[in-house]
């Protein structure tokens, strides 16, 4: 297994690239550490397949270097790089038995039959394929075939890395989680460098310790699933991760004060000084639906008041920091939780509430807790 | 126009595909057919459309028997899983095609095409060919074609299943808007409980060719008639376990005990099936009477903003649905908490006896941030 370093790597399919637009991969410096479980996540067309093909050696990058453990491999073939790949659809020899399919990569490198037998049995045990070892591959179910495909990737312990390209597409939905568990167990056991390419946030976050989110040919954030949720570094990450995604508002910064839809936002000094020196064309504020507080009589804020005086309540709500009166547009009851669509100024946004909470029609006060309200200059987080 | 299915049965090659279905759809209603693959959703839709004839039973429209009338004599539209458009016609001509077939004049067609394209936000692609568009835009084109002719009945057969989840989110919301002001009966088939809840309207649960429960989506979700309904209308599925109530305590799977509480006392001694929603289980105690259970993590499935935590011990296998991100190694030992007052109870045949009523109000902010500290 190996550390994979993409050094000043860029790729254009055009012979004479002029600007950003001509690049499928814009210049990046990125390291996949030895033994890590990684995901490459992004929508179709973001460049993730191109990047995968560059790592495996199917595509030679037009600029920069790929280093395996410090050695450049740009000109090496996939075989020479010693990379195992598992694709969307099972790649197996239909006419061979499961045993021979799993043994094939080992026979290719000249292992003895005794070594092969031991290793194949190990892998078959791990993937729960022991009962079908003698079966012809063509007689297997779709998920068994994909397990054999994975087994062929895992059977050699000398590979530099294993690359997975949407490997669970053909698996029946209720079996998927079992294979996800298998993959995690395998990684915990062998510590092979694994890179998992997908457009599905569930696949990526379940498998990987760290996720590279790709958008427009760039890695816009490389972080843990929790970091992507709690602290999106780019507006695209906020939008793409989570259902529904992050809410965004137009922001403006005038006379050392930050405004959201014309409303004053309380901000600490440090953030103010950062904003004052950051150049930008557009300023956005983002908050996830999970962190929007819809204030009702049970909210800690109003609970403290301990009074039924409505004027006092209103006064408190009007004066509390980052509390805003919003229009309630729609309450969608999803059983385990509610999604409320609200409107502040001209901007619609969403709040996610627990199933027990009721929402009045008409208008309601919401609070945006300062630690969950993020500021984005030209789509990147100011932190 | 109303649509009634009366004792509809369909047998294909000796196999019962639809089994004695009785349903009524009101004009202007939005109706979801929820069921797993092969539950009979597509078969039922084809019978509604007139693409198939039932083996027995009647299809009534506005009270008139339409059973033998083929699809071309009915005013029906259908949208499929696959994005079906005429590849050699522009988006404009695709959308216009049903009106041209009906012989409308050019001016009316032009007005309606532009109106419909605007509703579905494809007005800027009218001159493009379908295959030049993204999957989402292709499906919007197919939907525009279905909507433009003011059909009495529009059938959607899992129309969003081939789109990525962000597009699905958007289109789901638009679907609701689209049908707010129409007089058309919309019927929408899906395998996903969350989609049925997001779309709202009425939900019919289909299982092995039978319509096993029917009603307002939230009503069916909160008051399932049977174990099957509760399981089918919950994603992740309701946690179920066999158990027993004695004079003083409740036992789950012969091993996990808790004192009999006021909620369950009225049921009497005996054997039952108990159910707990994945979203009602927690990683820390919320109420005094929560039951602590020691388990091992099978897998933490993380979906961007939420976690589905699969856990088990020798006796129980549970799934927790948590807001926020919780990462665990496979086989990590943890404790989970079951609210003993939020339990569904079914008899041994699976008929509902009791749905949980005591729903304490938990402040959301406390829940989310508290959870994040724990995870």
C-alpha cells in the first residue's frame, strides 16, 4: 500500500487550454495518506471520474505529477502501479468458478497453489462467499457477483491502493448496508489505502474517514463527514451535503457591521476584523436547517421569562440577538421530523424541527445561533 | 372527475398480481401508492390507465363503467421511471405533441407550451433536443408533456428514481406546487416512505397485490393498522421485537426487562409484538423511564446530515435514526436508550393494539447540539 500524492496536478482534454473552463481538473495539490479510507464525492461532471482514471493510470494528466510513496508514476501503466479497481458493474469471469475468479490475480503473479488456497479461503470467509466457492460465477446473484469482484481486488495484499467506482450501484437496497459494513470491516482489518468514488453522500460518509468534495474540477473541501456537515468550507458543500442542504442569504458588510437581508447580525470582533480585510465580490451567510431555532413557548429563551405577558415576550424576541420574525410558508410533516419553509425578507429558507414541535401559521420568530451561522466570501468560508 | 376501483383483481399466468383492490380517488387529489418492488404498483396503474383489463372487478370514472375502454379513449397521461421523450423532436415539439394530436390551433399550442415549460423551468431549453439535456431536464420535459393536455388522470410511476438526490428534493417540492390548483387526479407510485410523506396527499400502502391501508399520509404513518403497514411506511423500518407483558414488567425477546408502566398496563398479560421508531431511540437518556440497552455497533450509516446507526446485542437488533453526524468503528460497544412510553404494540397476528401517545416536547436546539457533543 502507498501514499498517493497529486502534486500540482491538472488535466485538460483540450490540447491548448486557455482558462479554467478548459480544465476537467484544475490545479490541485492533494495527498491520500497510506492506509486511509477516502471518498471522492461530487455530482456528475465534477471531474471525479477523470481524477480516478488519473490515479489508476488510465489517463495521463496534462500537468503535474502523481507520486506513489514519493516516486513519480505518471508514465506507469495500471498494472505497473499495482492498483486494484472495483467498478460499478461486476467484472468477473463468468465461466470460471468463484474460487478460480478469486485465485486469478494471485496465479498471475505466480503464487503457489498452497498460498493461493489459504488466501482465497480467507477472503471468501470475510465476504461470506464460502458456500459458493465451487459455483460458476454466472450462476450468482448480482450482489454475490459484486462481492466476487471486490474479492478480486482484496485478494492481493501487495496492492498500492484499491479504487472503488460506485461499487454498490447494482446491489439491492436492503443488502447495501451489509456490504457497506463489510467494506468498513475490511478496511479496519487490512488498512489498505482505499479511495471510493461516488455521487451519493450516504455512500461517501459511511465509508470514508475523510471525504474530498469535488465541484467544477476542484476539491472544494477535504474533511471528515462531520466537518462537511458542521463547517462547510464552500457554499457548494453546504448545498450538496445534507437533505435539505444549507440555507443561504445575501449578506452585506457596512461600517463594520454585518447585515443579513438588511437585519443586523451580532458578530465577534475577530470575525469583524477578518471581514474588513477580506476582498470579495459577493457575501453570503449560510445556516443549516438543523440549526435554525424556531422559537416557541418551550424554547429555553422564552422559558426563562416565566411569565405569560405577551408584550414582554415580544419585547424579548425583538431584542434578542439574531432573532428574526419570519413568514411561515409551508410545514411538511415527514413523520420523524418536520421541514418548515420560511421567508425572511425576499429569501425562502428551511428549518428542520423534531416531530413534537408545532408551528403556528402566519409568522414566527426564529433564531440563528451565531456559532452555526457561517459567512462566505465568493463562496468560500471565512473562518 | 372521480375514479373508483371496485373489487379489482388481476391474474397473470395463474399468478395473482392484484388482489381485490377497492379504492376511490377524488377529483383534484394527490395520491401516493407506496410499496416495495413487485408489490403491484405498476400493475395497478396500468389497470387505472386502461393499458390492461382486470380479470374481475370494475373501473368507474364519474360513476360510469370504463372497465373495457382502452387507453386511447381515456384522457390519461403517464410519466415513467425512464425519461421517455421523442429523441428526434425538440423539447418544444415534445411538449406540444399531445395538443397537436388533439388538433388544437397553433396559437393555443404555443401559449400552453410556453406556460407549461415555465412551470417546469425548462423554458430556456425549448429549442434543444432531449438528449442534449441532463436527466433532470429530460424528466421535466416528459412531465410537461403529461401535464399540458389537462388529463383527467395523471400516473407517475417512480418518476424520480433515476435522478440524483438533490434533483429529487427539488422536483418533489415542485410536484406538490404543481397539483395544488389542478382538477386532475394524480397517482404517484414510489418505494420510498419518505417520498410519500414529503409529497403528502393520501397514501395507499400496497403489499403483495393488496391495498392494506389507505388514508391521509400523516394519518397512515402515525396510526398503522398492522405490523406490515408500520414496517412499510418507515425508513429505516420500525424496530420490531417479540415480547411479553406480565403483572409487573415487560420483557423484550426474553431478555430485556423494564417495569410495566401506565402506558402499557391496560393491555393485560400476554405475548405481543413491540415496535419502536428508529428516530425515538437515543444515545443518551431523555426521560427518566428510558431503558438503557448495551449493544455493539454494526455500522454507522451517515447521510450528510443524519446518521442511521445499526446496533445489536445477543437478543436485539436495532436501528437508530439520529440527527447529526456520529462516527463509530464497527463493533464499538455503546449504550442506547429506548423510550418505554413510545412503544407501538401489536398482537401476535400483527394487528395494532396501541400507538404511542405521550410525546414529550424536546427542544430541538438542545437535541442537536447535545447530540453533537456526545457523538
